[in-house]
């Protein structure tokens, strides 16, 4: 029995993790569930899975839940270090799960990490916590499908035999749209991904390809490889989830139909491959062809902005991550256009005063600076 705690159980990844667990009640047990504001769904999950500990952000509904549930009310950082947790799934968005991720790793608890922003902003602190807790059992298991693919390709390989990594990118909602029409796209169009069903923020980031920049920075931390050895390849079908090229020229890839159930269950059950929620079978003969191409810089300026921020190895990546979070929120609220997102990020990149070798607090301040910077540009009407 693998005892699982989920931070962000009401989100896209959290709900899919519960689908995996529901399909194998004799393999997994839910120990704790933490959510944000969707208390209605959390109540349903609590009634179905009977966790020992729960959490939701403060609200009237959360207070009501506290009084009707027997489960212990526990902050995410406390959930993360419970002695009955075999694996913590960090599936929150933004930085909500970062302190809990660090606490779990320090305590020697494996973390299945979906939340890329935690690594982009706090990568150095997360890796330090991993090193601190490694002898007690701490592990970082990637959940993002690209990173899960690379992780699987690296099983049994020597790290110094890796030449480069290739992250595949579908191109998101507007990969075929005439560039002149990008100014007028709506939030509803941007949150409709051709291959994946995900939360709104990551789906907009997929349409701008900022998400792929975040993923490159995430890979840099997870696999300890510099950004200039991480390539991005456009691949429409999202069947090849990512690839590793070795020093002898050999290339390993991991394939499958797009389905987050698979990377989630691999991260929860590692080192086992439990066939609880088998991905839809991949039938290459049926697919007939897979398509590849280079990324169009004109269409996806946010990718290079994110990569440039990541290459600086100071607080810039944190600042740009915060700026993107705010820019996407303003776009989703119809307060700016889709094409304003790269404009806002460029302004943030040019205006940020970076700190070299930052500690976690400095990185968190830079992330907040990015938010405020974009909020101010929007509210001042300077765009
Ligand atoms: N979705 C995917 O397929 C996918 C794939 C790869 C990576 N990721 C990454 O995984 C993370 C989650 O993505 P998502 O698409 O699942 O996002 P999402 O659907 O927006 O879900 C976010 C979850 O975090 C919860 N949350 C927010 N603030 C919280 C807080 N302070 N304390 C506890 N819970 C909190 C939300 O609760 P409420 O809903 O109750 O407010 C929700 O359960 C992101 O970093 C994303 O980049 C996602």
C-alpha cells in the first residue's frame, strides 16, 4: 500500500491523481488532501477517500468543512512531514506548494512534483533540501510528462553520458493561427489545448510557449544540466513526450498517447510500473505519421524570454515567472490582449534589477516584484 498526500487535490493534476488512486484501491491510500478555494469538490473527495488530514484556504466554506469532518486540519507544511506519508504529490499552482515541498524533502519524504514554478523560482533551495534528505529517503520524481519521459530515459544510464535533452512542444492552441489574428484571440480560445486537458494558467502558457521555457528551467534543476544543452522541438501530436541524446549518438525517447495518468502513476508508484490506469494504447500504424519542426520565434516570443531569464542564473527567472503569472491572470480577466503577454514579459526582463546567487527569500521577493510590476503596468495604462 502506497500512502499518498496530495497538495492541490481539486486541480487538474490532483483530480487525475485521484482517478489513478480510485482505480487501484488496493495499491494506494489517500492520507491527506489539500486544496485552495474549491471546498465543494474537496468535500466530495473527503467523503470518498477519508483522508486523515485535510486543508483548504481560509473561507466560510472551509470553516464549515472543519466542523463536519473528522479529519485533522493541517497546514500543507505539516501534511508534508507526516510520518504516514510515503509520497507527497505537489500539484498546486504558483508557489503555494513550495514550502511543503522543501519540508517533505528535508524530512526524507519522496516528492512527486508537478508544480514547475516551485523549481523555476526555488530550484536551488529545493535541490539543497533534496540533498539534505536524500539519505533518509528523499527523492524528486517528475510528474510533468516531458520530465517524466526524460527521467524514464535516464533510468540505468550514467549522467556523464548525457549529451543533451530534447523537450517536445505541441505548439498549443494557436500553432496554426495566422499571426495577424493573434491580437484578437480570446481567453476561451487560449484555454483550449489541442492535445492536453490542463488548468487554465498552464494552458495559456502552452499557447505562448512560455510553458516550454519554464519546463527547460525545470529540467535544468531536475537533471542538473545547463540550459544550453536542452533543445526544444516542435512535435504536433505530443506522442513523443521527450528525448535524451547520449554521448555515443544514441537517442532514447518515451512515447505514449497524451494522458497525464501515466506520469502521475509512475511518480506515485516508482520504482514499480503498476498497470492501474493504463494509458490509451499507442497505435503508431493507426497514427500513420508524427510531425516535427523548429519553433517559430515570431509566433512564440515568450519561449526565448523565459530561456533568456533562465540563462542568467540570478533572480531573473523568478521575476519573469511572477510577471507571467500576473500577465496571464490579466489576459484571462480580459484586461490585456494575448499579444500583450510577451510585451509585459519583455518590459519585466528589461526592468528587473537582478540579484546574483540569491537565497530563497530573495527569489521569492523577485517573483513578487514580477507580479507587482505587471499589475502596475496594466493599472497605469502604459501598454
Ligand atoms: N494540468 C496538467 O496537465 C499539468 C501538466 C504538467 C505540469 N502541471 C503543473 O502542475 C501544477 C498544477 O497544475 P494544474 O493544471 O493542476 O493547476 P490547477 O488546475 O489550477 O490546480 C491548482 C490546484 O492548486 C490548489 N491550490 C491553489 N492554491 C493553494 C493553496 N494555497 N493551498 C492548497 N492548494 C492550493 C487549487 O485549489 P482550488 O482549485 O481548490 O482553488 C487546485 O487544487 C502547475 O504548476 C502546472 O504547471 C500541470
